[in-house]
C-alpha cells in the first residue's frame, strides 16, 4: 500500500453521469432532467461550472444559428456549408440533426436572459455572417450554468475525472467513472447507468508559438486537456478523423478572433506590401486539391494555405486592413467589444503595443494546431446517428452513443460534425441527454455494476505521482531536476516538442511524412514509458499530471490517424509531404481507430462518407 | 503575469480560487492572500478579476510579447447587469466600453422540471424539450431515410 492509499473513497450513484460542465455538458444536463424527471442526473466538472469550458471567458457571437423562423437558412444549407469547409468529409446525418434543433437552443438562451443584438430595421437577430448572430455574451456561460444547476440533481465541481469504469457483468458496457477532488484529495467512484462525455478538446498537444508566460494564451483554452478523447479511447471506443487538426488564422499573439472583422466590419487581409495574395496561390492550390478550391466560401484550410505560402515567399507579415473600417465609430466599438467579450488578451496585447486599429493595420498569424470537434474541424468519437434517417451503418443504438454501450458524447467529444460552436455543442448535449434517458429507461433491471478490483487499482494509479514525488524529492537538495520523476510541465513540453517537430507543428510549417511520423511515434512510446514516473507535489500538480496523460492519449491517436491517411486532404491544416495531393479515389472516407484495452493494440480502418444531402 | 494580486487589497476571501477555470489562483500559505501560482497556464480570461470583491486582481500582459505600461481594467456589476471596461495604452491613450450582460434577473431561469412532464411517446420522437414550439416554426424538419 502506498503513502496515499488512505485517501477516502466517496461513492456517487446516478442514472446519468455528465462528465464536463461546459456547453455540451450543460445541454446534456438540462435535457436529461426534462425527459427524466425521476432520474438522478449528476454533473462532474474539474473546474467550476459557473466559468468552465471553452466559453468561460464569454463569446461575442453565436456561430451556429439557422434562422428558420425567418427562412434565412435551412438545416440542409448548414450541412453543405460544413461539408464544403471540411473538404467533403463530415457526418451529414449528425450535422443535419444539430442544425434542425439548434434554433430552439438559441431561443432558450434568449428567454433565459442572454442579450442577443437585434437588427433595428428588421427586428431579427443581428447577423454577423450567414450563420453567425451577435450577442453581448460576457455572461453566456454563467447563464447556461444557471440552467444546468437547476436541472442537475448534484453538481460536483473541482473533480478531475481520470478514467471511465466498465461493467463487471457485460463486456463493452460503461458503468461509471473515477476521479479525484482537486481540493481535498478524496477519490470519487461515480456509478452510473449511462455516461455522457462532454469534456474538452485539446490545446497544448502541439508546441505553441509562445513558450514563456504566454504559453497560456493559446487559441483554445489551456484547460481543454483532451479528456474528450482520452476517456473514450481508453475503454475502446472508436474514434474518427483524429488527424483533422485545426490551425487558426488569428490576430498575432493574442489569437483574437477574426470572424466579426471579416464578416461584419468588412475588413480584409493583405501582405506586407499592401497586395492581395490569395489569388497568387490559386493555381498551385488547384493542383493539390482540384475543384475544391472553387467552392464558395473558400474552405478555411485553403485560405490558411495561401497565407502560409505568402509568408514562406517572404512577403509577410500578413495584415488585417482595419484602418478604413475603424473610422466608423460603431465599427470601432464592435471591433474592441468583440475582444473584450471573448478574447480579452488580444485587447491587452494591442494596448501594450500601442496598436489602435484605426491607425495601424494589425498583424495576423497562423496558430499552432489544435484537436477538437466543434469548430472548423471534426475530430472525435464515432457515434450512432439519429434514429429517423441516419444510414444503417451509421446507426447501431441510441443517438450519440459511441461504440461502447451506454457511453454517449457531445460537443468536442463527437467526431464528424464540424461547425457546432457553442450553440451546436449545447444542442448536441441536449440530443445526447434525451437519448441517454431513453437508454436508461430501456435498461430496466439490467443495470451495470462496477468492479471493485478495477476501481481500487485505478485509485493506486491515480495517486502514484504524489508518491513518486514524495519519495524522489528526498533524493535531491532542491529544484526541479530529479533522476526519479518528471514534473508534469516537463512531460508536457516534451510532448509538445515531439508533436511539433514530427507530427506537423509550426516548426515544420505543418508538414510531416511517414518517416517523421514513425520517429514521432517512437518518441511518444518512450514518453508513455516515462508517464508512470510523473511526480506531483500537490493536488494541483496531480491535476496537471492527469491532464498530460489525457493529452498523450489524444496525441497518439492523432499521430496514428495522420499516418493512416495517405493524402493531404486539408492543406493549411497539415501536409503529408509524401502524399502531397488530395486523393478522392482512395481517401474520400472517414478514418476510424480503435484502441483495444485488452491487448493494447490499435486498429485502423476506413468508413464510407454517405452524402445524404445533395 | 498575467493575473497578479495586490497585497494591500486582497483579504484572502478565496473567490478567485473558487472560480478560476485553470485552478491557478491559490492562497499563499505565508501571507494568507491569493496569488497566481502558474502564470503560464493563465488564459487572461479575467474570471478571477471579475469575481474579486476587493478589486485586488489585475493583469499584466504576458511578458513574452506585451510591453509594460498598459492596463485593461473591468468592473462587472452583476445586479446592474452591465460590464464596464477601461483600456489604457502604453502611450497613455484610453478607451472605455460598457455592455449589457443579461436581460433577466439572476436566478430567474425556470428549471426543466417545472414544465409539464412529456408523455412516454414523446420520448421516442425526435423533438427535444419545448420543441416544436421553441423552434418558432411549425414542425421539426426531418429527412427521409434513404
């Protein structure tokens, strides 16, 4: 028995366990309660749901709203848009499902008190672009959290979930999860009939541009630690499109968003010499991806590609031309409030560098890659589609159930459904919540049981880093260098370096190939061997250890998927230099992976892309 | 760095510790006041700055790229349901912005269980809570199975 084996174990029983209290988790909680009046619905969150998840800081726009009440868009239109942006590969059944429900979520937000801007002439929501509406969203998350708190039976804040638990009586069925309290160190065993993974995607698996203090100013939140993927992967759920990482063109250093600038303020980009550059690269892009370059709007990755090539040609920095638009006081106000509402750090950068966009056209930059499932990208778990129309091979159970029985997901967790954003993630949570209620009611007396040996073993594993530190710390005088343990920040920096240099990060201009991926995998394997030697000084560092563990699981999946897809599908996101062109003959398909928890082996396969919308 | 706490203003209440999404605001054991123990995991999300009753927390932009001399201050008045920002540039220029944050009283959201319970058939249908009414169209759109 280790030094920390005496930590108290707390058991929490529920019908539905929601892991992660961000937008998709709050949606799942609300809907679970609406349909399951008599069910026990428990939310577990590593931070505080009042300000957790990707929207903790607020948002200035809702990027997924159809406007069906005014006949602005139909769900089919959104599927076409997302499909086009992702170079043809999305789960159209899942995307349509979100699009047909999403307006009702937005109408609920407005009723709850979210200030949505209105067009003074029409009285409709103020459009920023075809899909975006503008909001005063500083309290977007606290408002949604209030609804979730009122729906949940219990909310457990400051508990980091580390592993899922499997059913003792039946293989491939989930029975709960374990984690620890970051505040008092208690071990938590959550026993549940259904589990909804609504955790976050992955920042910090690729080395960020800023590696000092500024490493925290990643585009996606530093607390998005890939639990969305690590939890399902470890129990053998199939994952899809994990190679489809995203790179963002954003304002330099603060990663302030450009959407409102392009769409509402009508600003545009130019190279360092004041010239448009996208047309320069048209022919070479056409050579790589064929007709996809002619699609409108031009896919996000291809616009990145033109940016990158222009900078490589020596005509950077690329700038956003703001001086004209910012002469209009309304536009100036929108430009600043846009940052203050969702990326305050960009306002800090501009104030510190005396950048007033009225006088200076600010620089843009292409970010390091991120892995997530709700923006212009769609990594995540392979999920069952809606019962009323999903193709038969996309349907094996309840809507949004993964390939593990009783295990549901939403938001960043579910793959193939790009352009969900906040409203779509909340909506997908609602879809998963309702499906989970049906699943629980259908279970009847056939309830899953947790395995005592399994959670006791996990308890030892979870606290081992504290023991490693306690023992190893006595070997050295002081400082951070130990022959016996690695600190989580040290492991994280090694991970980021491997992914950056071998799997398509910024230092290679997002380029990789089979030999680089093979070497990257060898180094990842050695990192994995070192992970049992991580050391945690306290509970906060123990959280960092488990965040790192989750990031490594996601990174391995990303690397294996990138190796499997022998083409360059999304130039501007990443390049397989040994297969530099898009290849619709062999690769107009989804990539699927499954980690076998019994053998430790990974299996890759292709799955067809069904185009159910013309 | 990026957030930091003024010694003379902090009373150690722990609101920032409770709210920080990154778990980096902790109470210093010697001074019994809050501090940012891991600035390189700070997103500058300002959750702690907004939550601090003493206005003891401020932000100094990331040293990697933010020259000194700037400030971005915020006052979030929950009861008035507004947020006010004051930006000060390194060269002294100022900008001020005020925005609404909510249109309804805090705590006013009706719990889902206060609505009439749906029947068992509705659970099998595709409509989510409050639909189709909340869609503001007649019926939930659907595709035909192929």
